[in-house]
């Protein structure tokens, strides 16, 4: 698997995982879990963008 595809896939995974953590944190009123989810979601978005940039540079 190309690095760009791997980064995009992992980015989507981390973004979804972060969103779930953030939502669960809100539901159970756990600010720590909520902020951890937010950080992971943002990191996933960044990783996804890195994958897109790598893909453009490969072409």
C-alpha cells in the first residue's frame, strides 16, 4: 500500500475513533475523554490531509 493511501486510511480511522471518544465523553460527562477524542479527531484530519498531499506529489 502506498504511503499516501495508508495515511488517508489511518486518518479516517483516527478521525472516526476520535469522534466516538468525544461523543462518549459528552454523554458520560467526562471532559478528559471528550478532549482526548477531540485531539484524536483533529490528528486524524491532519493525517488524512498529509495523505492527500503525498498523493498529489506522487503524480
